[in-house]
């Protein structure tokens, strides 16, 4: 079906269509020089359709033709996604750069996956077997994973495997199986398939409540504000507080199979930084490049607004695809504020009635719908997979009372609020232990966690009080509480991201260290004066800090543990 452009403004065009246009369908605006500009129908009004163009609209004119497709904005799914860097429309960025430089030429679309790479296919479905959407037909090795080749996700009903390729090398374009429907219809299956990004991809027996902690190896998260596989969390924080660094730490150390990073940067610099650092990061588990189990979707504000808006959907769709293989996937969106701003721009162009701070009234429902795509599922063959979503929010001035933070807080399961005060004091990660929360159960019993939460808030009160009455005016009991809260903060909540040992603490180690910390916190050291109290807690702090840098269960680790136990037994005496 076709149409004609009747108006162009910004990245929007109004098109008079020659038939029925469907909401969210893809269209191509045909520029007079032959370029075909990808667009999406975002509003239909009678015979008119508003399209947002994922490109510069310069050069488009009233009267130019538009070609509509049956397809919604979709991504290609198949082996070869891992390790790639795409833009929001799944164009492979490094390849594009080779071809056109980093300034993308309008209308240049490249295949997302290599068309001629050969993959060693091993069939797993038998001829004559009955399959449904999402059932595995075979697999190919992709990095450290068995990449399942699955029956198309949009199949309806039961199909018979009419043929399946023998073990051997194939490209994603080859037919690797044929399926026959109950009505006799036959379809060819390739290793690649398409899926519309705005429709959740979930072909499973059932959704599971998230019950398994996602161990990030960041102590303050796992111990105090845990995240679960299949759950959601957000990291709001002012500029420079450490959101991006925290997501990088998580990408590296979280106990998860695959990370999909949606990098939506304010300035090109931020994203370039991610693109530069990521490929150099080493995967602590394999010793190889972290990129082997990472996909990056990347956008800068220089890219057209609609492509920016699409990027988080592209990211989550790729994550859902790997979940269908029974893998645990983490989507990190940095920052969702940029995404929301793209939404605001689009809404403004449509002249919709604005809500708070000119965000569209549907901001909340869009944010909710995005996070709802997280989840743990049980697949039809009993395997389990999960998509966890963590999004940063960068509110102007670090004010959490703004619409994007508020909309996010309503739907996520955990909140890791970064504070300017903590990052200024270089207390990293700068997650505020008094402000943050989690609805999930983590690796420690809630009673233990509660104990330190009380300690931290009492310690904070004493500190506030001390600024008024001074140290002399503070009773020794209160003073000790304050010292113990500081001790816990310094030795446990803070973590040196750049140290190979301290940078990542496995769950077992967190449990042990936490228990020892708790012993110190609960111990009555019989501290009579402030000077000896300070000395004792500094001594404890030195012990635990050194302990954090000692290799898990190594000689040094055991030696320090012995000294810590002696310290506690001797009630702080040396
Ligand atoms: P944001 O994304 O919130 O704007 P970044 O993550 O880019 O902030 O962090 C800004 C700077 O703060 C980093 O370049 C680094 O110098 C410092 N920083 C942030 N987190 C840490 C950390 N965990 N350990 C050490 N330095 C950090
Ligand atoms: Mg950042």
C-alpha cells in the first residue's frame, strides 16, 4: 500500500494513505534522490497517518511517495547477535562506520547479522515430531552458549517437523527445517526470524515469581537492596554520581549469562566512552572479552529522536529472545531519562496535551510497560529463563521528585538511589543506604539486614546531632553507635571497583564477612571514653579493610580472619 506526503515537520510526516493504515506499521518515505527513509506509523486519523521518520527528514517534500509495509518495527533474531554494537534500529554500528563514517547516511540500512557466516548446526528435533512456537529444532554454538534455533515465535497451533537439516554448516539464510501445519500448509524455517520490538516476546508455559537472587557481587546491593532474576530495579542519581560505572561493574560481575546494554547518552561523548571501554573489559569468568556475552544498543542525541525512542525496545526484545533459550539475561538501560525525553519530543510534535514537565500523559504507562517485560519464565520443556531490567534515571539536579523517577519508582522492585553527598565523599558505590530500598529477599536473612539498617539510621541521627552539640555534648553510647555505623559503611558498603578482589564479592563471602561485621557491631567492647572508642573502631576497620583485599579463602584471608576472631574475643584489646 502507498500514500503521499502532505506535510513535513521535524522528524514527522503527515501522509494521505490510499487504504487502511495500521498503527505502528512500518513505512518508507521515498526521497526524490532514491533514498528510502524508515518510518513508523504513530497515529492514524481517518485516511491520514502521522509517521515518525527514523532519519533526518531534510530533502523530503510534499507529494513524495510513501510505501507501507505489513510489518511493525522489527528486529532480526538469530545467531551472531552476541558481541555486536547496534544502533536503536539494529544497524551494526562498526560496519556502518566502515561504510559511511560515523555520520550515518540517511537510508543506509545494513543487515544486522552476517549473511554469509557459517554456523555448525546440530539438529535436536526429529522428523515427524510435533512442535509449537518457540520449540527448539536444533542449535549452533555461539560463544560459550548453545544458541537454540527455535520454531518461529508467531506460529499458531501444532506443526509437524517435515524435515530438519543434518548436522553441518549453514548460514542464517539457509532452510534448516520445514514444518507442516494441520491444514497441510508448509513453511521453511531459517536460523533467523523477525519479531516486532514493541510486542513482548514470551512463548512459555508460565510466568514465575522471581525467587532467585541475582547476585551482582556488589555488597551494598546483594546484602541490603537485592535484585532478583526476572525482577526490576532503577538507579537514579545526579550527573557524575556513578550510574554508568555501577552498570559497568554489574555487567562484569553479575551472575548472569548475557547482558544487553542500552546506552542512550546525553552527549556523544558518554556513549563513545562506553563503546571504547566495553570491548576492553575482561570477563572475570572466562578471561576473555566481556563483549562475547554482551550486546550493546547505542544512541546519542545526535541520532534522530525516533531511533532513540526505539532503542530500549530493541534491547529488551533481544534479551527476551535469549530468555527463550533458557538463559538469564540482564538489560541495563542508561539512561531511561534520555528515552523519556525522546518520548516527550515525539509527543510535542504530535501536539498532544502535555502532562507534568511536558512529558506525555502516557509516560507512566510506557515506563510500566517497559519494565513489565522483565520476568522469569518456565519454557514449554521445563527449562527456565529470565530477563532482569535495571534502568538508570538522570533527573536534572538530582531531584527525584520529577516525573520519570516517580513513574519508575511505582513499578520497579528495587531502588538504588545514588547520592551526591556520597559520591562527593568518594564513598563508592554511591548508593544511599538510608534512601534506597528493595522489595526482594536477598542472600541474607531480613533480620540481619534490619539490624544494620537500624544502626545506619541511628548513626546518621547521632551525626546530625553532633553537628549541633559537638563531640563533647554527645553521650558515649551514642558516639559508639555513630562509630559502628561508620565502620559498617567503610568496611562493607563501600567497595573499590578497581581492585580485582574487593571489586566483586561472591555471595558466600558476603555472608561470612557480614556475620563477622555483625559480631563487631553487636559486641560490647566496654568502651569508656571516646578516645579509646575511636582507637578500637579504627583498629577494627583496618582489619576488615585488609580482609576485603585478601583473596577469598587464601592464606592471607585466613590469617586476617584469625586476627579478627582474636580481636572480637579480646573485646577489642590488641
Ligand atoms: P554518571 O553516569 O552518574 O553521570 P559516572 O558513572 O560516569 O557518573 O561516574 C563519574 C565518575 O565518578 C567516574 O568517571 C569515576 O571517576 C567516578 N566513579 C563513579 N563510580 C565509581 C566507583 N564505583 N569507584 C570509583 N570511582 C567511581
Ligand atoms: Mg552516565
